[in-house]
C-alpha cells in the first residue's frame, strides 16, 4: 500500500458531556503517517516502518525487525484514531510504548460541530395541546362486527332448523299413531240382499255409522 504522510497533528481527545477537546501531536521531528489501517509518528524523508504487533514490551515492525520498549515506557499500548466525530467512517490503530497498558484515546482527526444534535426541548404541557378522544382503530372494530354477524346468523339458522325438525317430527307422529276406536278390529263382512260388503278396519267412525244405518233401513242386522 502507498504510504501517506500527513502533519504532526494526531487528533483530538474529546471529553464528554462538555465536548471539550485536547489536541495531540507527534514529537517535533516526526509527522503523522498511515499505511492502510495502521498509523505511526515517523521521521520525514525516511521509510516509515509501522508496528504490526506489540506484546509485553516487545514490538514487531512491518519489515520484521523486533525490539523492546525502554525502561521509562516498558509496556505496550494501543491507540485508536477515528477520522471524524461524531459519525466516524474510518479508523487507524497506532501501537507504541507507554508507562502502562491501559487503553488510550480514542482520538478524532476532525470534529464536526454541526452534526451535534441540539438540546432536547421540554414537551408541551397538557393545556397547550388538547387531547383528542381516542377511538378503536378500524382494523379492530371490523373483525368484531363481522364476528357478531356470523354468530347471529348461526343462531338464527339453528333456530330455524330446530323448528323445521320439530314440525317433521310432529307430522311423522301423526302418521304413525293409531287412530283408535274400531281401527284395531279385523275386516267385517255384511250381507245385503245377497251382496256381501267388506268394511276395512281403518274406515272412519262416521263411515261405520252410515253403513249401520243403511243395514237397518233394509231391516237387516250385522252378523256377530
């Protein structure tokens, strides 16, 4: 990757929530340099060998050379630097020696104050905005009305089918029930002037009475 040499400025450290910032720079003889996502303070005019690893005071550079941190800064430290605040889009990692190995930063190369959201305003009081009476949404009322209509239709259908079934049952009972009286008697045969007549058992009582009157008119009696 191509090496990019920038200014001695490294970035701003931002203190929240006041958003106050402090600027950090490389040493007087060094400038801010990046290669890919790595960053370092390098001497201008020389090939900048960035650190690729640092563990327990021992560091390794991109050219494979290793070394140890000095006694004044015996520990490895890592610093993350972002391109801008508050919405960064890229970042770089800088490895160096420090007094302790606690995380440092982060730093931001640029602060965009216009992107900072304004302070939240107080919500309006109840007297400022009238409260409209809420009504159930249509997607809730529709299924309820439809369900009630289905229940009414089912109840009416069941009532109508029950009445129809009851009527058929009454008609069936009337057709199968015995008529009573002489309907249970076997057929009778009477003789009128040599002519035999047969009376069926299911003949109505009025028919039987008429037949008897006819026989009496001719002066004959029913055989026993």
